[in-house]
């Protein structure tokens, strides 16, 4: 465990430097933090804890906690690109096999932390691609 924490603390220092460089270049409040930096913060928080990670990286504790929850809920379900980060490409899925009789829940999260949860039950017709496009392209 001590080796794991030492490695995480080293990564914490590198992530802090990356965040500081990003803040210097692209601003601060109001600018969405890149997903790869959020991913690194979530990985560190799994070992060091949300409070100490948020404090060390100067991140909003609530947003970091929500991202950890989402990462846990979605772990292993997102398509991965060759560099280890989620791909920005769309994947076509035959939705007829997705909706079992009963209820289906779709969850979306924007880069700004906003969430959308849609519960579909029965034989509802829903264009998931249009819904996702509308959510992710909404004005901020």
C-alpha cells in the first residue's frame, strides 16, 4: 500500500503541474477542464481520497466526487481508444436489443458536469443519437 501511495503522490505532483500549465494557458473559472486531467484526478482520488486530492489540485470537491461516482458506475463500459482515454467517436448500436421489457435508463454527463438521466419504459420510441447530440451541443 505504501508503494501505491508513493506512486500516486508522484502522479499527483505531475497532475498538479499539468493543471497549473492548463490554467495558465486557457484560463480558470468557467473553462471546462480537459477530460484527461479529470481522469487523472479521479485515479488519484481513488487512492488519496476526494478531499485531499481536490485540495491538492484545487478542484471542486463535489465535481470530483460526482466524477468518481460516474467512473465507478461506468467502469469498463466506455469504449477505449488506443491511448487509454475514452474515444470521441460514435459507435452505432442496434437499439432493438437494448430495451428489454421493463425499464431502461440512459445517463449522459457533459464536460461541465451537468447530467441528464432519461428513463424509458415499455415500447417508447426514442432517438438516442439526437438526444445525445442535443444534450452535448446545448449552449452553456
